[in-house]
C-alpha cells in the first residue's frame, strides 16, 4: 500500500510517500498509525498526538477506527483550517 504524508507529518517523517507492507495484524487506521510509530523516532514524533492526525483511505476521509480492508493508498495529514 502507498502511504502519503502531508504538511507537518511529512516534515517529521522526512518523506512525502512510501510503499508500506503492514503485517496482517494491522487492520485499522489506528493500528497502522501505531505500527508506523514503532518504525523509528521520526515516525513516533510524527504520530505522537493521534488526536491531530487525519487520514484518507483511497482518497476518502476515514476515521481512525476505519478498517483498511484492501486499501491501495492511505494519506495522513493534520487537521485542515480555512482562511
């Protein structure tokens, strides 16, 4: 699956996208975030405040408890504001 990182998450992770292969035990967005946070310190920092993480599965906004299913792409970004 392709993981896309935007804004502050991208800055902290140090890349805009990557191919990931989470284990079969990772079934939701929240579980994927936890798995990514274990990769290294940069990911742990990027995903430290889970309340501020937004996600989209295959370009549709998704809650943290949303199942990944057969997703081909997941995007992570901070909350958006207008202005």
